[in-house]
C-alpha cells in the first residue's frame, strides 16, 4: 500500500505541474509534502516517479502518443494523461517493477481518480507500451 500511496501522490503532484507548466523546484515539493502525511519510504518512491517522469517527459510523451492511436496526448483528460506518464516512466525506466504490477496499479488509480471508462483506456495503452518494451528487449 505504501507504493500505491506514493503513486497517488506522484499523480497529484504531476497533475498540478501539468496545469502550471512550470518545472517544480525543491520549494514546490516541500510545500506539497507539508500538506500530506507521507512517510520517508512513500516520499522517496513518489519523488523517484515525479523526477523520473519530469526528467524523461519528452520520451515518455512520445511513447504514449505512439501507443495512443487516434488520440492526441494534450486532448486526453489531464488525470489520465498523468496516470499514463507515471506508469510509462515505471515501464521504461524501473526494471525492478514488473510491468503487470505497474499496469494493475495504474488501473486501480484510474478507478479512484478518473472516470469509469478511464481504466480500460489506460489498460489498453499501457499494454501496448509494455508489449513494445518486451519486443525491444528480445532483440
């Protein structure tokens, strides 16, 4: 449950960033954490996702856009876009987390924070991304 909470906090922070467009700094993160009761493990995991996503945003967005046929990334619901970004970061850069875990967590978070249709939408895109990553690793 600690990692789920960390993912939820990362989503909330990235959702906020998505609206401001401003690269967050340490002060922004400190203010964010001051309003939450995240323990050290939760905060560390969450910040890994936050910084990892922000540092690789262009590659992550390109990967999502390629997998989301007939969808424009900026026209997706902001919460769905940021769930996809967090999960895509994990799929590409966190080799220690099985893709099935990442996808299942993203689906559960979508059920909590987004519309009823979002979980199947997110599942489809993340399955496609995970499949592409597996194909690349086999080569």
